[in-house]
C-alpha cells in the first residue's frame, strides 16, 4: 500500500502513514509557466492500493483538479484500488437547488471524484445538511468520521470546565454536540439558526440552561464566523460563564477569528483538516484508526502494510 499527499495533504499524509507504519510517497507538483498544473508520480504503484490525501479547502477548484490529476495518473500507472482521503470536503454545503437553475455542486463533485477512479472515500465531518445519508450522493463506500470527541477532549484537558454544557448552533449540529458531550460526560443542546445570506445568519433566542455554566459551542465549519459570533453573543446574554469554541474545519474566512475573539471567547480550537492558527487537534489518528479498521476487513491490504514495514 502507498500513501501520497497532494499539495493540501502532504502533512496529513506523512502523519497518517506514520500511524499505520508506512512512509508517505511524494508526488512532484508544480506549475507550467502559463499557470497550468504539472504533476508526476515517481513511484511504483502498479498493483498497489494507493491512498491519496488532499484536503479541499480555500483554493477548492485548484485542489480538486489536482486530486483528479493524481487519481487519474495513479490509476493509469496500474494501481489496484484508490482510496481518497479528503478531510475537508468542499462544496458539500451546496447540496440542493435553493433557487431554480443553481448547480448542486455536492453531487457534481461527488460524481467527478468517482468517475476519476476513487474506489473508497474517507472524510471528516462532511457537511450533510439536507442529505440524509452519504449513499444518497455517492455510489462508492464513504467513511464520514467525526472529530467532535477529539475536540471536546482537547478542551477538557486544557481548561477546567465548570458545569459544562455542549451547545450546537443549529439543529444539524446536534450530531457533533452529542458526540462531544458524550466524550466529556456533559449535557448538550442546540440553538435555532436561519441563514439570511452566505455571510449572515440569525440565531433565535431559546431559553437555555446555561446560566453560570461553561459552554462548549461546537460546529463543523467556521467560515465567516457569523454563526459562532451570533451564537456566542446570545449565550453570553443568557448568562453563560464562559464560551469555548470548537470546530472541525477552521476555514476562517475574512476576519472570522478576530471577530470571534472579540466576543470574549477564551479558547477557539479547530483541527488540521484546514491548517490555521487554531488547528491544535490533528485528525491523523482518527483517519489512521479508521483506515486500520478498514484494512483489517480487507486482508490483502494488511499484507501490503506488513510487507512495507519490513
Ligand atoms: C452550516 O450549516 C454549517 O454547519 C456552519 O454552521 C456554517 O458553515 C458556518 O458558517 P459561518 O461561519 O459563515 O457562519
């Protein structure tokens, strides 16, 4: 088995490879003078199962195209099977037509990822708001892992929590609030949110039992930060003692981080699915563990791990 990172997956590829006892392979990725991408895989992948790690954040189109080049090249070199690891899966939020004629980008991206030769996919807290199950979008097996327990444990080990309660800023975030609450033995609840524009949300007041308590506010993505800023202000108005913020994917568009700290939030933590100043929790162990479970259910792959370790 081989593990190779795209330009937004090199660090995670090395960390995941280390966890499963392999060395990551390198792909040469640069640009032609006209801006087009050049890619070369100088490794013997014929007959192998190849894991491609690429987190699709910020320059999403560019990084997706690079994933397509990697996948197609590796398939062309005779790889047996391609396992995509896309820790942050861009375009998942555009999972419906909100206005007639809009692209349903999530489905288009999923289709392209499959068409280019991905046999199996791992992702972390992939946004699935209006999509019930990943199998409604993908025809290949998808392992959607959650980093919520890791984030909650990080918070607990970095600050003593006074009567903690975990809050999700909208209904969809209940899954993360629940997983985080279970990890630290706390209660959980969710707020109600209405998105007004891509940059603006409205959060509805609910009478929550947060008075005098430490709140861990958790979400999958912090993009503009408006969800977290609006929710934090509301929680403070409701008497929360402290609001600590965690998210899996710290996209942090514009001045999101400054706006969040300006609310008085003490700790803001995210994972390394998106490298950022708050990416203190690595998803490498989470992905490596899931991959090892997958390898154990696929004995031929385990053989490769054993061979490459020698
Ligand atoms: C939306 O449903 C997501 O779970 C996040 O709440 C959202 O992406 C956050 O976006 P923003 O930081 O721009 O409010």
